[in-house]
């Protein structure tokens, strides 16, 4: 009884301490903004420009599209087709492949939006949502091939190395997290997919689509209106976080806090044998992905180390993205702890694989042809229209590839089962 009382007092003390620390930090940042008004204003304008010119036109159509596809039942249809692939590999339902595909095509925080919708629509359990969020938080391929490899490093040939290491390490995180929360697994669900029945996989997929549409019950006009409204709210929320963290980063830099953090990071770099000149990049990347990767590219350090740190920063994705993800998934009751651990694991895997691919495995990586849907060549159309066309094409290619693999595996399993059954009869 005394022990329980002790733990309760300890928990209450930590809660109060956290509340006081948050209040103090908020006051310090607010006062600092009054001391550095020009820095705060310039950072806010920069964040607003980034959101308006890149994030808003790139993500809004996909947010609306994902809402429509879920309401119509297409996601449920694809979920049944991809169940044979996603369940054995990552221990998540087949609809998880849709979140994976959207994340691969358009980058973060698209995966968080989709996963949150799945949880709210009871297409996955809470632990399945945590597993899914841990490995579908991937960067946009156009960012890695265009902005990082070409724009920051000035070496287009690095694009394949960075992207392959990023996506392969993401899948490795998914394989690790398939064992996460096994004691909390509960495959009973009242989703339309669960009620699709048994038998031919194609028939089950069409049945799931129909059940989902009936269960949704909205007319197409109402569904379209709801999709636009919800998507606008989400993209405005993301814009707010981009501006907030842009200002926050500029303020802590003006206050000299980044210098203190750089000194703290130096021993870790010494431990792994990396150049100390990469410390500022790691500190910047801790908060924001673009600033961190740019600092890594410009650092005075060996190329392998610079690319490895950039790969780790891209995998980590920054507290700015984590804030966006938290604001999106909190309504669905998805815990952030497993997500953060997944990001750390992804960063470690990405750095290790990058070093491997730029070392012993470099000849093999050089022979890898860049997929056509990673093309970053500018067109005569406006940037946002070109980007939307490219992302749509990428999404179609990724989904078609995953569905093909899933169906082939499903056919293989059926043939194997029939063969074993025939042997038993003999």
C-alpha cells in the first residue's frame, strides 16, 4: 500500500515538474521573440512561403483523394487484396499498404493522416496503428533525389543511395515492429473488411468495397464536401506547425542554445568516429529536416559521413514533423512513444545502410537504375501541377506493384495448400 502511494506521489511530482518546465519554456520563447522581432518575423514569412508554395498544393489534393477513396470503399477493396502481403510481413491489416503507398509517394505527414483515419474507422486496432506509423513515415522521393542529392550535395548519383537506404531501413523497422505489442493483439473488428467473408480474394475485395460504401452512408456530394473541409483543416494545422517551428528554430539559434546543444553532441560523434564538424547539422536536424540536411551537405567532413548523417536526419524527420504527427494522431488515441522509437531506429538503420552502400556495396548500388517515377525534371507546367502529376503516378506504380506481389504470394500459398492437401489424400 505504501509502495503504491509512493508511485502515485512520484507520478504526480513528475506531472507537476513537466507542467512547470513547459510553462517556463513557453515564457522564455515568448520573451525571446520580443527581443528578436525581426528574426521571428523573417522565420514566420519563410515558413509561410514554404507551406504555401510547396506543402499546400502538394498535400491538399492527396488528403482529399484519400478521404474520397476511404468513403467510397476503394481503400477497403485494396486492403483485402493486400492482406496476404502486409499481415505476414508487418503484422498489420492489408489497408496498411495504402498508408505505406501514400507515404512513399507524397512523404510525411501523409502516413499519419491515413493511419489516423484507419484507426477512427476501425480498420485497424490501436497496436496495429502504432506498428503502421512506425515504418510508413517516409520522405518524399522527389525530396531525396531532387532537393538533397541535386540541390544540396550537387551529386545526382547520390539520390539512389540515399533513397534505397531510406526505404530499406524503413522496411527493416516494420519487420522489427511486427513484434511490438503482441500481447495487445485483437484481430476481432467490426470493419467492413472483417465482414467481407471468405472465399475468392477478388470477390471478398468487391464485397468489402460494397460493405464500406453502405456503412459510410453519405452521398457523393456530402462525401466530397466533408473531404475538402477535413483536408483543409489538416493542411492548415500542418502549416501552423511549419511556421511555429521555423520561428522556434530561429529564436533558439539567436539565443545561442544551438551552440550549447552542438557541444553536447560532439562526444557522440567522437564515439562513432565521425567529424565534429557534423555536430551543427545533427542539432539542426533534430528540429527540422531541411536545415539539418543542408548543414550536413555543407559541413567540412568526409562525403560518406555527410551522406550518412543526412540519411539519418531524413529518417528522423525532425521535431517539426513529429509535432505535426502528434497533432494528427492524438485524436485517434495513437501513442507517440512507439513512433518516436521507430524514428530513432530508422535513423540508425539509414545511417548504417548509407555507409554500407557508399562502401562495400557501392558498385552494386551504381548499377541500380533510377525508377521513372522518381524523375525530378522540370516541365513547362507550374511546379505544383507537375508535382501533383508525379506524385499521382508514383502512387499508382507503388500500389500496382504491391498488389501484384500480394496476389502472387496469395496464389503461391493457395497452390502450396492444394499440393499438401493432395499429398495427404494419397
